[in-house]
């Protein structure tokens, strides 16, 4: 790894901390490498690398933050890169903080939006870290409600300046920048527009995948939502504003998750959770935790998925609408399914089914939960029974979900079709399984969704032992023809 030599004096701070921690040079290098693995990095430092750092050379990228984190864990006190005598950089867990105040939350999430719309893809390469789930979910569960989110009246507008007199930094952007006072006055129409934009992007995501318009959504958050959050609004409108931005931020995380940017998605989910607390919307916070649980299931972290679902259930309480209760129990079931825990999985599914049956047309179901209907519940049953290798039951529920699910949910239908194909394969019905998989691979080629491709790849791995069968050859040929790489 290339390093800079801007600091040529010996790094006495680093030497002192190495002595205090009792590390050898090789021991420090090994721990930095191990921490890098947690974040999806292949660093390969050794004792010679540490010797260079001690002589004043500066490691690049996230390494200064990793070194500081190694000492933080060893010594039990928070240390920054500067404390270690290295150049300032973003902390390892930047974006995973659960802010102390609403405006601190705006600073954190605003920084994420700006970095995500930048020219580099650094954020999209950050790895998911299970350790980053614990503190935010705990702080949400036990944290006190924010007493105030309102921001004072906007200042008087400055005198009109002729266009030719304006400098390159002129215009209205200053009102929305970090550290400024209250800027534009937010209206009810502004908040309603945020809600409408959310519905638009949600529809695009469901039909075409998260990669289709994700960048446009993040740019909208940066250029429209952040100036509103830094603007002027009263208490009631402010709560609604934070709720709408929380929903858009969760959606930014969901679309990031769909394209495989899991560390970035995790950070958006954490910040959506914090914004929902500022909104005073406990039920929506539970939904964000369920979203985090879904990601954990997808990545194979079943235990964390169950814990997140249970924290959501505890935090929301029994007074939530029945549809929301069903959603929370189904999320727990999915975690148990990944773990192969049949009894608690089936019990959680039964609770979800009872809750959904208790729903009535007049219930005040939140708009974001209305997708959770009989089709979605059947889909949850299908996934769980597939994971438990109970293929006949999985097939029955997957077929029912496909019968009930509307075409607007194209990606969900694709997922369910692959679950049905897997169940048919498990039942020995090879031709039917491959016919379903061929439909799915065609759809995956038309979407911008890594998850869709990964579902098809999972089926390919399962069917590979039968590659010589004509139906299986046809499936692999179809994938090659439409450009879906199964390797």
C-alpha cells in the first residue's frame, strides 16, 4: 500500500501508545489487518509498515482510523487519528452514530448525502458491520424523545444584488449549509412534496430495482431536504418534516442495499432511525429496525436479524396497528428461518398471521405499511419454509403470493418466483424449477438490482449438480443470452 511522507519527524504519539498498549510492531500490524477484514479491506501490513509509521510516514485511506480504533479497543478510551499522530480522517464508524440532538443528526446525514453524490464511490465500498447495529438500536429503544425540533423564524432577506455583482458563491445555497442559521421558511406544501417524492421513488424501486434512480433520490435529499431541515419551522410541522425525510433516507438505504452497497445502506438506516426519533414517530422507527433486520437476513446474520425485530416489537409496543404488528413478527420469523430454527420461526409466522387477520378496513394503517398484505405474508411464509427446507409448504405459499401480488411489485414477484423454483427443485421437479428460473433470469436482466441477480445465482448454485440435464442447460444458456453472470 502506497504511503505519503509528508510528516518526516518521528511519531512519538504512536510510539507512546504502542508502549502503553503493550503491542509489538508486528502485533499492531496484525490487529490493523484484522480490523480491516471486518470492513471488507485486504490491507496486509507488517512490522515494517509500523516502523515506517513510527518514522513519520502517513498511511493512506481509512488506515489512520483503523489504527486509532485498534488502540481505542485496547485501551478502553476513544482515540482519534490525530491522537495517534496521524492525519485527520473520518472515523471507522462514521455514519453509524446515533446523534444526541436532531440538528447533530442533520449534520451526520447531510454529510452522508454530500459524500454519496460526490464523484468517488468510496461510501459504496464500505462493508457492513454487525457490530454497528448494537448501539443505534439500543439508543433508540431506551432514548428519550426529543423535547424540541422547531427552528426559529428565518432572518430578513438580504438586499437584492444585481446578477452581475454576485460572486461565484452567491445564490441561496448558503441557507442550507452546515453551521448556518435558520434559512428558508418551510411550508406544509414542502413537506407534502417530500411525501409525494417518496411515493415516486418507491414505485420506481419496486418496478425497476434500486439502481434505477438511487442517485437522483440522494441528490434530491442533498439539494432539497437538507435546506429544509436547516430552515425555519414550528414544532408540529418540524415533526412532520423529520418524518418525511426519515422515510426518504430509509428509502435511500433500501436502494443502496438493493445494489449491494451494504455499508452505506446500514448508515442510511441508522440515520433514518434517528430522524424518526426526532419526528416522534415510534412506529416508523420500528419499521426502520425491521428494514435493518431484512438486510441482516440477506447477509446471513440471523441472530442479529432476530434481535432487531424483537427490539422493534418492544419499542413499538402492543398498541401499533395490526398490519404493523404482522410486519414485525414476520421479520423475526425470517431471522429464525435463516438460523434453521423451525419452532420459533413457525411461532413467529403464526403471530404475524393472527395480527394480519385482526386488521380491519377502518384501521389507521400507516401508508408505508400498506404493502404488507396477504400476498406479502404468503411471501414471508414461502421464504421461511424454503430456508427450513420444507419445500412443499414453501411452494404452496409462494404460489399463493404470486397469485395475489400485483405487477407493480415486479422485483418482489421475481424473488418469490425464485423461491418457488427452489422449492420445485427441492421436490425433484427439475423441469418446472428451471422454467420458473428462466422467467426470473429474464426479469433480473431488465432490472438494476443486485439482489435480483443474487437470487438467480443462488438458484444456479443449487441446480449446478444437475447441469447435464437439458432443462438445466437451457437455464444456463438463457442466463448467458441475457447477460446475467451466474459465476
